[in-house]
């Protein structure tokens, strides 16, 4: 009986365990050291929990970004009209740039041409000869989510200015090979290839480069590259200066996507599938190192490219002969439609002052 009583006493809930008894003795003998170690353990434990939460969030966010990016962003790049929020934003983003009459003219007058670029991709274009005697050429680059036919009106405009015209189909569009558009970042190298193509056709040519929208950014990013001496200048209409800033300015305005982390998700998709980091697509930096005079054309009512981006581009260019044309009441890529005479006069002035340099 005595043994069973002793056992009951040992398991009595009011008794102090060996561990608690040891801690109490340790505390009485080394009170300060015990306190410090206990505090460190608590702080360390909290820190571990915070780190674990952050890691878990990062994992969930990354997986979510991959899933969303993989399913949605290819669609935005190839089918942006699916994500436009309103009928008004559809008119802004997807409006045709050339009327059918200009497209029919280009189809009837144009000659299909093909080159292989420096990376081995086959690229297509439409060549519109003015007449044999002229040595002046303009190479035209279309905007994002557009194509060769969208540049028919600009092609006719330069053709009427006595230019031989080459309208380029950017890589990843139509029959031109490549996975997808890189917003001008990789396309800039194709600008040099197309310029060399013209020089091969006509060694005495004088060439100007024209780009509209992201096509303008394409030729601007090419401005720091080594071009044939035949290239005399660049005309960039409605070009963006900073891809990350452009995304931030437009994603909540035009697309039916949440603003929070959308740019980060886009960045993950673009880097994985295109091999470019959007924060490094810095058109302004290339303009700062430009070797060619540039005419910047900015529409005052541009709903897509913030006016400050155009300001940044113009201020970055230090090449003699550069200039700026500002059309106050024009929308994105619509300066020619709004003020054709002013548009033509300023471009003609820029060309005449740089063609013999």
C-alpha cells in the first residue's frame, strides 16, 4: 500500500516537475544570465516565425504569379482586346491606324521583301518604290499589337514626300519569325539589318528611320548601335521611354486586371518567356548614347504614353540636329491624322537639315 501511495504522490498535479525545479534553481543561482537567455530564445523564435511566414508568402506568390502569368500574359500580348475594360479603352488601344483606301494602295503598289536577320530569323516587309532616280529611303516600324497594313497611311505620306518606302513587319508578327514581341528590346537589332538591306540595294542611299508607338521606341533603342553611314536620322512618334513605367501607367487604366502586383507578375512572365527584364528596357539610356539626330513627335492628348516620358527622351538627346514636334490635341499615334500639314512641314525640315550630314 505504501508503494502505491508514493506513486500517487509522484503524479499529483500540484507537484513541481524535475524540469521546473531545475529551472527555478538555475534562475536563483544565475538570475541575470537566465533572463537574457530566455529573452534571446523568445526573440529568436519570433524571428523564425516571421522568416517562415515571408518564405511561405514568397513561395505562394511566385507560384501564383507563374500560374497567372502563364495563363494570362501571353493572351495580353497576342490578344490585348480580350482584357480591355471598356468600349472607350478598346477604341484607344485597338483603333485602326490606316483607312482601307490606304491599305488597298499599299497592297497594289507594294513589293514583298524578305531578309534573314543577324540571329537567323526570317523577317518580312513591303517595299514601295517611288522612282529609280531617288536615293532617299524611309524604313517604317509599326507599333505593338499592329502590323504592316496599319502603317499604310504613313507609307503613303512618306511616298508622297518622294521617298522609297520600306514598311517592316516586326519579329513575332505576321509571317516574320520569332516567338513573340519584346516591345522593341530585341527588335532594335533588326533595325540595323534592315538598314544594311537598303544599302545592299542602293549603296548611295540616304536612309531615315521612322517608328510609331513601340516602333518609335524600337528605332530609338537602335540609335546607340553602329549603323551604316547611309542612315542620317531617326523620327520617333509616340515612343515610350521606360517599359516598366509604361506598364504601371496603363495596366489599371485600360486592362481588366488588378493593379496590385500586376507589373511584378508581368515581369516574371516576360523574363521567363522573352528573356528580358522590363526594368532594364530603358529607352532613355539608349537615346543618351545616340549617334544619330532624332525628331521626337509627341501627341498632347496621348492616353497611353505619359507626356513626361516624351520629355525625358527629348532631354536625354544631345545630338546636333535633333528636334521635337508637339501636337497638342492629338491622341496616341494620331499626330498625322490631326495635323498633317504641320506634321509634314516639321518632318521635311528635319530631313533637309540632316540628309547631307
